[in-house]
């Protein structure tokens, strides 16, 4: 198993927090705020986020079921892991 960068770990932690806000707390407004903060954090760290998926998440946040939102979050998390591994391979070559 490859090691993740601190930035990727922070992003994954924020995604997990967003999911818990939706599933456990039913607090979609704060989930929206955290997703926006995650986007700012990733931009400052120059970490590539799947912007289309983040936009999709934000656009369906209010009306979708928790399972649907969890699926989108997991998809974003997969892209974060992939981008981090790709970046790690680029820097070690």
C-alpha cells in the first residue's frame, strides 16, 4: 500500500467529516461549507480536485438521499487517492 501525502490525508479527512455531517448529523448546510473550505484548501495546496464532481455534489446536496451523497464523496475520495499516487510517481521519477 502506498503512502499518502499529508495534503491528501487532510482532504480525505475533510471528505469523511462531510459524509458524517450528512449521514449522522443531517447537517447539510455545514457539509456544504466544509466542501467549499476543502476546495479552497486544495487550491492553496495546488492539489487537483475533480471539480466537476465537487460541483455535482454541491448541486445535489439538498435534494439527494444520504446514500447518493456518500457515493459521490467516495468517488471524489478515489480521485484524490489516484491524483496523489500519480503525483508521487511523478516526483519520484
